[in-house]
C-alpha cells in the first residue's frame, strides 16, 4: 500500500495504556494515514488493582513478564469488548486495531524498549488485523523510540495557527512543536508519575486530584534545584525518558518533606522541566495545548501558565479530547503502518531518516 492522497480511508481502533498505569484508553478513528476524516467514540477502562500491581512489579525488568503480559492482554480484550458493546460499531466495521502495549522498560541508550500485551492474541480473538510494536524499529536504528505523536499532532493541527506546541502530560511529559515547515519533539521530563507515586506512598489516594495537595503546599527550592540538576536536562533534543528515570533521585530529594510540600515540589519539578524544554524550541509557540491527565491538575496548569509566555490551555479548547488523543494516535499509526508511511523523523526521535515502524499481525482466519 502507498501513502497517496487517493488512498481509501480506513476505520481503526487504537488502544493505549500509558505510563500513568491508570488503565486502557480505546478510541475509533477514520483516516487515510495522512488526513483525519473522523474522530469517533472513545472510552477509558481502568485497570483492576491486581493488573496494576502486576505491572508495577515488573516495571524496569526484562524477565518474568509472562503473567503481567497475560493480564494486560486480557485487559485489552475486555476493553475492546466493552467499547463494541457500548458504541454503535461492530468489529466488522473495523479495518485494523493499533495497540501500543504497556511500557515496562524504555532504555533506547541500551537499544531496549519493552511493551507487554500480545497483539497476536487480539488478532485471533477478534479476527481482525492488528498492528503493534511501534517503537522497536526506531530504537533499532538509533532513535529514541519516543515520542511517536508528532505525525498525528501535525495532522490534527493542520488548520491551527503556527507555531504551536502540543504538550502531553502522562507519566512522562513530552512536547511536539510544529510550524509550517518542520516539527520537533522530545520528552521534557517527569509528568504525573513522580507525583502519583508520592501521593500513593503517603496516602490511600492514587493521585493529587486537581492539584489540591500541591495547592496548599510550599515548593522547596533547594529540593527543586537538586532535581533539576539531573544530566537529562542538558541533553539536546530529541531525547526520551523511562517512567522511572527520576524515581531514585526524587525519593531521596523529597524525603523529609510533608505530603503537601512534597506534592508542590514535584508539581513544580514537572512544570520547570517543561519550561526548560521550551527554551530548546526554535521559536516560541503562539499557544500551548495540553493533553493527558496533567491537564486536569489545576495547580500544575497554573504553574505552567506562570512559566510560559503564551496561553496554556487543555486541548478541549480546539475541540480535541485530551483523554482520547493517544488512543487515537495508535489507530492513526496502525493505518500509517498499513500504508507503509513513516512514523518518526530525525527531529522527533533522532533517527537518521524518516522511519517506518509497527509490526503487522494479520487476522489468522482471513
């Protein structure tokens, strides 16, 4: 297949389970791999506690993944069934399923990126072509393997004024900068992961909902300076991170702080890291559009607006769904894989040339 503009549109389901470990996002998208024809319904299915604990137990490991992978695969199957039961779509209307998998380890410097969740099982279960393993080819060619969203962001923002920055704040934060001639992307630093882990360890909550804890805390500037001293921040873009890159450093740094001050300091760490990343952009963006769970953290959004000179808004202000964007991305990338189009570029992941990716798992019964 080719990427010609007269290529037929395909209806795809995309599945994403991010580094925040909150569950499975699933979304429908119709596209030819270049233009977005329709953004369809979406749903989020939370992981049950057993699945979440299994994933946490294998983070950063490359062995003993079978039990966790089986549970993630079952979660994906359940999510697809729930989506089909609750939306006016049948599996016969779906041309392809794009599944990211649950990232367990991302270490491009070691040539490793590991996502669990079995695409072959999904192809068999639903008798539908599945595309997975979107990152490995990029890493194998010396790229960072992340972020993969820029090509989708470019299609989404085709009618918006440029330059524009699209910031995704999940477990890790990453940004895409787009003008009329080029796009640049990289991970800026921590997203929600460190804050979520801090709150989970200190309370029975899973997150600092709406930033309520951080709002009443005081940022420890001394601790923040230690955190911002990490060598990652001096690296040139493009660059990427594992969810747990800062975990040891942050645990030691916030030790001794109370719950609210720790939350405020880690929230400031995320926002300051994004601000530092913004200084690496060729031109200041006219607007920042924020997706991912971080956009729901009012304190974080307030911190960002104070640090960044352009308006900072959730992606909903331009009609996008911040909860569905990454799942839509997986459907979009699946169609690009079918069309033999590149997924990543030298200025988005550091690959030497525009890089194709994704592994095809054909329906076993067709």
